[in-house]
């Protein structure tokens, strides 16, 4: 092969290339950034165009050539293959199959070689189009036990936090823990979470220390530098937790401000306020107190403002002679309620069973049944997105209408005209065909068809509505109405608005009445569910488990009642 320099724009694609699908934009951007920074490292392989001319065909290296054009390189090095070599298709296939990306350990070793040559972490990240954090993460492998590195080279990598924990431990500690958690034949994967937990040691950071160097030396605290922490912050730490907390406690005792008190903290680092104290979340007042404590988790000194309840003023009673006497208030003993909470739950169950039995068996007149349905919709366990409001989250106000059915004595009392008005108002609240949370669905269209709601639809021949139609739909409306079509869509809309100025236009697709097939499919779906819940005969079961038959003379033999009971 011969190394030559060519313009990447003059190269032709290989018809036998193995990679036909486009690579991801992320990988292309990565390759382009690398080429901009350090050029084409591995020259593409080319051969003379068999069709003649001085042009070249790429054998493999299409992505490198393409991204070189994107990087605006005028010339790139290429390897000119022997024209008698007829293995272009096999070479292109093998080059893509055999290629394997570097494992993280090899990447780290390559980074260390670049650092030894004078490259900085930022320049390496820029050349490889990688975050600088990723470069720093890979450099943590310098502190990892060689046996662990071999495992990581196989692709079994811990996450960044686990890697930092492992790298912070000494080689002896890592070797001791590795004996317990190294992979076995039956389980080749390592539980990095358990391994990192075994090496976890509590760190107290210097940036959380309120004490100075004098107390640090007095308590024998030695700071250790975290070499992999961000460079713009104090990265020193110590693992001597007791010494750190002791120094913090001494500093706090010596620097406690006025009206300040030392309080304790729980295991979660939260302050334990005095009994009956209330924490102040806003600006503390003059009478408020400040509690200072040490967060056991990170060792930092923190404060919290709190307020103690006001002391109760003694009760003073004057006698007939005007002599004042202080009377001690006696706390009234709590009286046990007649029925416990469990008893109230049992009462609720018994009431519900009785109510459902009465609804299923008792004779109920039609007007009363309609009124009960209105009351049921006003129940506190019923939530309905109101169709009477433009707000899809506004709930129906059925109770405001249902109260008109209640008399002055608190019982159900109404006349037929009032009942009809209330039912209409409740239906207006409940039924909706808006395309939001208040949509009642097919039942609202069935109801609208039953009362002829299509007759109340307004004309849709407005510029606002017609602009929502596609060109084909608009031309269909014009053709049906006998309005000649126009070249421009806006002219067709204007012609329709003018044509229907004194008429009513209702789009067939906007009609309320549903399609009969859609309704039958809906009824069939719910009819199967209803048949499964219906009893096999006319018997009903009482709450006590006794079976009774509906008899004559109590109104239950009425066919309409039996249908309602079922």
C-alpha cells in the first residue's frame, strides 16, 4: 500500500461497503470533534476507480472521510491499495466486524500515557469529545487493585460513586475485601455495591469544620487530600470521626451566641427541639430562640430557630368584696365516647346493607326514584368533572341543585315541576361532550339523540371553524352545498361563509347523534357484564344470610319493581 494525500471531497463511496445504516449523530459528532482536534489518526484505505479517471473509491473508512469533510479539512492521508486486490467487500466486512472498542482499563492506560506526554485532562477530553469528568473518572483506576482491574477490563465496571469509594481505600484494604467478594465460577459478576459498602469509611470534610488549625492539632486531626475532587473547592478530609466531632463540639461551646442553646440531633441529622417547641421557618422574632447542633452525618454546625408556647395566665376570680383569688384550672378528664371508632365502622356497614336492601326491594315511586338519583349524584363519594364549566378540573355542583328537593323539616319534599327543573340542572352539570376531562363519552351522545339536541347546534359556517378543516374536507363541504370551489383555500372559506349567511351549516361529523353500530357495540359490551351479576331466580339474600322470596301485597310483584330490583 502507498500513503498519499487527497481531498476527502473527491473520494467515492464503496458499493460493497458493509455498513449501510447511518451511524448515530452522537458517534458522528464524537468522531468529528476528534478529527478537528488531532486530525485523521488512521488513514482510510482507497483504491483507483475501476470506471477510469484519477478518482478513488473508499474500501473502508467512510465515516472518517465524511467527518473530515464536515471538519472542513482540505487534505487527509489515505492508503492506496493494490489495484489487483479484489478483496474489497471482504476487507470492508472484516474491518467492521473485527473492530472492538477499548475497554475502560485500556482507555485509562492510554490517558496516562497522554498525561505523561504533557496532555492535560481538559485537552484529552476536548480531543476525544468526552466530558472532563469522564477522564477524571477513568484516572481513578490508578488506585485500584490489579486483580480488580482485570475484572473491570472484562466490562464489569462499578458506577462512579462505587469506583470513588474503592479508589479511596488502600491497596491492603482492597485486597482483603477482594478475597471475599471476588467472582466465583458460578457467578462471574462482582457485586460492586457490596464491595464498596465494605470499604466505605465515613469522611468528615474540612469545608464543614468550624474550628481552626489549633483545635485540629489539639485533637490530632490529620487532613488527607482527595486528589480526584473538583479543583475549585477544599477537598481535604479526615476519617477520624470522633476527633472531628469533638473539635466541633468544643468550638461550638466556646462560640455560642447570646440567646442560643446547644440542642441534640437525631441519627438523620435533624434537630431535636425541646418539648412543645415549634420550629420557626420564617424570619425569627425577638422572643424566638436559636438552637445550635452538630449534624452527625457530615459534622457541620447548624442552627434552627424555634418558639416556645406562651405560659398560661392564671385564672383570677373576684368575690363580692372585690377580693381577687387565683384559681387553678383543673383539666377535665376525657370522656370515652359511647361508640368506639370500630363500632362506628360496624354501624356504617349495617346502614349500607339496609340501604341497599331497601333500594332493591322496597316499593319506590317514579318521582321519588328520580329524586334519589339526583341525591346520589350529590354524594360526597361521587366526583364528576363538570360539563357546565370551561374548566376541565371544576367538579359538578349537584348538591347546590339537590337542596331544592329538601323541605323545611329536613326530609325529601318536592313537587313534580321542581323535580323536573332540578333534574334538568343536574344533567346540565354532569353530561358533557368537551374534549377534556369532563367528556361523558358515548352516553352523552345517546342522551342528546334522545332529546333531539342536534336541532340546537349552531351554524358552523364561520371563519374560525372552517379554518380548522383540511382542504379536502373544506372542498367536500363546498361541493355538498353547491358552492363552486376556489383556487385559494381562504377564498373557498369566504364563499361558504357568504353562502350560509342566512342558513345553518352543520358538519355531519359534528352531529351529536351517534352511529347505531357504535351504540350496539357499547350495549353488547356492558350487557355481558350485567348478565353475570344478575341472580338466577327471583330470590334475594338478606344481611343475616336468610333467603326470602318477593311476595304479593307489598308492591314487589310489580314488573317494573322487579326489573329495578334486578
